[in-house]
C-alpha cells in the first residue's frame, strides 16, 4: 500500500511542473497589465515604465517564469503587485473561508444526498422515488446565484433569520451552505440510488435474502455500504469545486474566499495572486484525485493491483 | 478520547462566544460599509499607496482639509501664507499633537515627510517643492522649484495624511498593511484587504479641525468597515440591520431609499462625471461634424430624470459643475439638441437609411460603443445606445472589465466611443485626459492638437496663482469643448445612507467627502 | 429506421419523457419564432414605463428600461439555447476526436490526454470559463468557446472509455486482423458504437451549459446589450431585486423549466436505450 502511495505521488511531480507552466503562461495571455491599476492620475508614461521594470514585468516571459519557479521551490509564492502583501498571507486569509464553506456544503450534500438516494432506491420506481428525485433535481437545474438571491430575499430580508452577507458569524454560513449544498445533493443522490439498485441485483444480495436476513438490514448494512464506493470516488474528484467552485456564491453573499480572491485578482491582473490561487487549486485537485485513488485502493484490492 | 472532548468543548465555547458577540452590540460600536469603489484598496500607506479607501482620513490627519464648498481649512496646520511670486509657502503647525505611537508631531516631521514622496507613484503631488526649511519647531517653509497654485488642493488629498516617521521607517513595505500609525481620531486595529477594517478610538485625539463640532476624541468607540462589492447586498444589509451606515449609495437607489422610513440619506455634491470619449483618430470621428452630432445626440435631461430620478445634475462640460473652470461661455456648453445633430449629419452627407442608420458612400454610421462592468455603466450605456439610434447613429455595445478596456485603448485604433466615469475635483484632469503625452490611455480621445497643447502648457506651467490658473484652464477647457472630444453625460451626487434609529449624523457633511471632520461628530443613539 | 421510431415511441410513452418533450418543443418554438410570438420588440426602451409590475399588457412586467420582460424572455430562449447547443456540439465533436484517438492509439498521447483531462475535469467549469473569457474577451462567441472548452474533458473522458471498452471486443479485433486500416476501424466500428452514450451525455450537458451561460451572464460576460439572455437579464435585475423581484424571478424560472425538461428527457432516453451502465463506467 505504501509503495502504491509513493509511486502515485512521484508521478505527480512532472504533472505539477507542466501545470505550473500552464498556469503562469495563461495569466499572461490575458490582455492588460497590473501597472495600469496602480498608476495615479497625473503620473507620466516614464513613471509607468519604471514601475513595470520594478516588478520585473519587462523581462521575457520565460525568464519571469524561471524566477517565479525558483522562488516557488523555496516555498515563496511571491508578493502581490496590487494588493502589496505576500501571496501566502492573502491565501491564508481567504482559504479558511473557502474550506469551511466548501466542507460544510459537501457534508450537507453528502448526508442529504445519500439519504435521499437510499430512500429513492429502496422504494424504487414508486411515488417516493419520483418525489424525492424530482425535488432534488430542482437543486441542480437552477443557477446557484439565483437560488442564493431568492434565499436572501426570503430568509434574510423577509424573515430576518440570517444575515444578508458576510462571514462574521456562524449564522452567516447557513444560507451559502444551503445554496451550494442543495446543488450538490442531486449528484450524490443519483450516484447512490443507481449504485444501490445495481448492487441489489447482485448474487450475494440474493443469497442474503435467501438466508432470511431482514430486508432493512440488507439495505443498510450491505447494499448502502457497497454503494458508498462510487460516491466517495465522485466526491474526491470534486475537491476542486470545494475550493474554487463557490466563487459565484461568494460573490452573491459578499464572502471572502479563494474563488473571490482569484477572480478579483484576475480582473486587476495581479499576476502573482492569480498564479498562487490557481496553483493551490491545482494542488488540491491533484491531491483529491490521489486521495480518491487511495481510498478506492484501500476499499478494493483489485484497484490497487491495476493501478500500481 | 480526552483530546476530542476538549476540542468539542473549545468549538462549543467558540460558537457560543460568536453567538453572544453578534447578539449584543456594544455601545458606540458601529458597522459601516465602505464605498463600493474602495473595495480592494490594498493599503493604508498614504505615501506609497495609489488607492486609499474612505477610512484613511480617520487614521491620518492632513495639514489642510477642504469643506464642501472647496474652501481650505487648517487641521495639522493652523495657518499658512504664500509670497506673491508663489515661490514659498509658510505653514504654522498645531502644538501638542502626538501620533498613535506617542511620537511627537512637529516641524521635523514635515522635513522628513515631504521628501518621502520622491520616487513613489505619488511623487507628482510634491514635485514643485524644492525643499522644506524649519523656521521654529512649529513653523515650516516650503521653498518651491516653480509656483504651484494647486499646492493646497494636493495637501488636502487623502494621500497627504501624515504617518508617524518612526513607524513608517521601521515597517517598510508592511506599513499600512499590518499596521498604520497616524495622528487621526481612530487607530487601526485590524485590516483584511477586501474583507474588513476595524478601527478603535484614539482617546488622546486633539487635532480636530474647526469644521468639526466635537473638538475632542471621537464619539464612536469602534468602527468596523466592511467591504461589500455589490451595492444591492450592502443596501439589504442596512435594511435588515446588519450594518449602520453605507458610505456610498448609487443614485439610482435613492427613489427606493426614500420609501424606507428607517433609513436617512445625506447628499453631498459629487466629484464624478460620466462622459463619452470619441476617438478622434479613427473614422468617422476624425470628422468634427460627426463628433458634434454625436455630442448633441446625448439627452442628459432624460438620463438624469429617468435613470436617476432627477438626483444629480446634467453634465454639459467636461468638469464637475462646482469648479470655477467649468463656468465657461454658454456657447461652449454641450446640451441635448437632436435637431442640430440631424442637421449636421445631413449637411455632412450622412443620409438616413431604411433601417434607421445613416450611411454615406456605402459606409454605414455604425460604431463601437464600449463600456465597463457595473450596473450604472451598463444602464447609461444602453440608454445612450438608444439615443444615438434616434439620430441615426448605430452603436454596438461591448462590456469589458477595467483592465481589458485599458489594454484596448492602448492599441489606439480599436476604440470609437465609450461610456466612462472619472472622479476628480480639479481642472488638471483636462491635462490627464488630453495631453498629447498620454495618447491611447488615458487620452482616449487621441487628442493631439498644437493649439490645445499650447493652452495646456500655459494652464499647467504658466500660472503663478490660483486666479491665473482658473483663467488659463477655462480657456483650455473651452478649446476642448469646441472640438467635441467628449460628450458629457451626467454628474452624480455622493449619497450616504444610515439607520436613523441607530445613528445620529450631523445634518451637514463638512468636506468634499465623508471624512474625519464629520465622522468625529457621528454618534450612536 | 425501425429502431429509431421504436426509440421515439419508447421515450414518449414514458410520462416524464412525453411531458418534457412537449416542454422542450415549446421552448424551441419560442426560440425559433421569437419575432412572431413576442408581443413587443426586445430592444425598444420606454423609460417612463420602467420596472412596471406584471399586468395584462406586460405579462411579466417591464425591466429597468421599460422593455417588456415577457418578450425578452422569449428572445432570451434564442440566445441561451443557441449558445448552449453550439457550445456543447463543438465540445462533443472535439472531445470525441481526442478521446477516440487517445483510447484507440494509447501510448504517450493517451497518457498526456488522460492527465490533462483528469486535471481539468476536476476544475470548476465556472473558473475555466471565467479565465478563458478574460483571455479572449467578452461576447457571445467567446462564451460559446469558453463553455465548449470547459466541458471538453467530460466528453474526451467518456469517448475514451467507450473506445477502450469496444477496442477489445472480438468483432473489432477480428476486423483489425482482416487488415482493416485505423481510419476504417475508428470511423466504421468504434465511433458509431461509442456515439450514443456521448450524445446522450451531451444532451444532459446542454442543461448545465445553459446554467453556465446564465452564470457568465450574471458576471456581465456573455451576451452584450441589448441582446437578451436569461443570465444577463438576471444580472441587471439584481440591482432592482427589492423593488422589482420579478426581473430576476422570471428568467430564473425559464432556466429552471428548460433545464429540468432537458434532464427528464435525457433520463427517458437513457432508460429507453438502457445505457446507464455505459455512461457511468467512464
């Protein structure tokens, strides 16, 4: 198992290098530059050129990339041009907000999704199945910002139960978590439902029935447990969403977060920050895939053999 | 197992304390929402910063400040005088003033402070000062390189907030980010860019200006300034009691706000102008006739009445109405005149086509109309598009983000028309927009005309005192108006809204913006 | 031909399939015949009638420029559907080509494609689209390109999996042994068989693409004014949310109804074809 993990980790190194290169180049493809955002009314074109040189933006792109990579090797993400702080500080300020929101939303959609999927699978094709899956389908078929705005109108403005925006108290998390979580429920529920229906047809389940094991025990202890594997796989692949997918909701609820930091910095062309955020996301995505593989391998020895 | 229990207990108590804190708002603790345009301002470093937010003047005092009528008043300076040739200025300083770190403020501070601007993005503000001389511990003399009638205006800007020399030198680039030390009525407690700033009262404050009723420390004990990029979210926060005051409210919200009894709105003259530059270097705007027709097609009155409920003012020149340089000869003012537009276009040979768009020699009068992200921008642009159509000019809108649009302007030949806004309360903005040195950006009109350049030179460098400067800039302004390089659109006002039940705010705001001189008088009910 | 008509009747006899087919047909008719159906022009302003409540003259009220919201929603179907369908078609076509080549030839090319796909597949589509639009500039065309690239990984992955599975089937191996060329095998045997699941996945993704287009519109990218799109309408409606909430509610409902119909219809097709397992295995 350990060799499996080490091998997988090692295979990530070249991927990481390529990814860092793509990230660096992609942001420099965006028209415009950060210096325009920091020159003052009244300053001269020469002053702009000086500033451009000060931030090293006049060097060839490949040289700039080399400098960035060399710094990265020492763990330095660089200094924000417009925000004037170390990129690591900015990420440290924003990442926790994304993690809390994303994790809670994930927990919400996993629990509700598995429960709903299980209920729908047990009463397959009946009224309950249709009703549950129908309601859940709604969550994935409306734009999340729309759902968020309606939630604000109802629960924050009309009823006054929760704050409209911000990240200053736990109650401010409720509406964003529900908005994002509701969107994810459908995916989890669908995967759970289909997996359970599938497993219910397998031989070992038939055998359990024949042995006279109570139906509820078969459903919960045997079928649902086996159905969790595809759910875990899907979720581990979605880790990028946890960190960066909430950008729309962060905007609607005026919350800080990695997604908002990325988009604000992209709009201002604050290159080092954009690179830092994208790098964090890419690392998270790679680790997510890795964790998914490891979990799969741990739960299913055949996977381990196939992948090592 | 024990550590788990401990963790749960810790989490629980953290939750409990958050709940308690949010439940009981403490006396004289308030939450403001930062103006939307200030969101993301990266630091409180007045010397090196290029974007400062509305809280900056609460931390730092300036030598002089302005009232709403643009008149100058002393804050850290008690009085000043200049020689008739404009080559020296003498300032008397307020005694017994201390920075938040207990360092004294005196003539030595100014000697240290002025040269600090050299080599920064703000260097142009103190460019005309040759050196600072100490006359006595509370008197300084600025020896000038050349006369700068604009000196007091520059001194009153937020960038002229004076930081503690000791803290500034010790902290280097971290100054203004992790800590900020001034002499102002509030101390910086914490700052997370894009999120919030927490200020606490400076109990030793003694440098209030005569513009404030309260001459002692501020009444509010703690101000949390939240950064909320979306105006409607900020408004909903005020409505539901999440915050006490909004430091900016878009003018198109005012009709709605007047329906809310619990909120009060205070209005100040604005420093913004919405305008439409025309790229004079590309067809069809190389022709002054087309520019004239375009400028007179804009219905300022309709935009003011329908989009902004009559709040604010029509823009008929390129400067804000409050400036003396904006009082031009009436024949130069640009005000809606569709008959004139149509006639000029007819005369120039642009004949109306069947689809309502004019054409000449097979070329349609169909132009690019650019705008930026943001509700007010898009609303004005869509109305402008319809107004141009009404005189036979077809316009295709493209919405850009700010950085992309600037990159496009730099290409010089890509753009034709655009809807833009600037915020500046001085006639030297004309130099910024029309100097031949800055073609492309910010000279979006691509205006580089010898006669205009000469007038610019005279206005910028050839004025010895304020009155001469006004005359010279007015002449330059009239010249530009006569060339129809911009189409002026609208002048917003500044609006602040607060919860009447929770705050008492002075009836008149003293200053060109809501700054420390007024905030020290704000009180929680 | 009989297989096709059999499929259609199977889908339509399924109650969900039938209802959703009717709804989709209505939306498509609205999009195609918008000028005939809409009671007003979508771009004529009447500033005096701004933000009117829904009434008999304006069924869904008016927007901030006094334009009839109902008419704009009808025209908006045009923008939203055409962007989503075009984007997904491009995505499916390109994704299938890359996926088929990777799955069939394997080797280094396959490994590079798989790595790229794994990485982008786990990246939020909205971020991919936002970054791409920042590079190529705003507008309907760039929205289409951005959406098609954002979904590329999904179809590449799916096609690759299908082709890998089919490649080892006996009849393909037999054809190869008989000396058939790569082109022949890919185009005559592999792709036609891989096509069905990919097309169905594409159909479902069209729903997601409509939402993505709306989200981009919400950020002010996408359709340029005065062209109506459901997302852009909601974007300008947010500023009016407390005096004229219908400006965001109706376009949102239009999206919800359309996307639900697409999903139900897709499900009915999947059931009729009995290909759920093949979609999932990828």
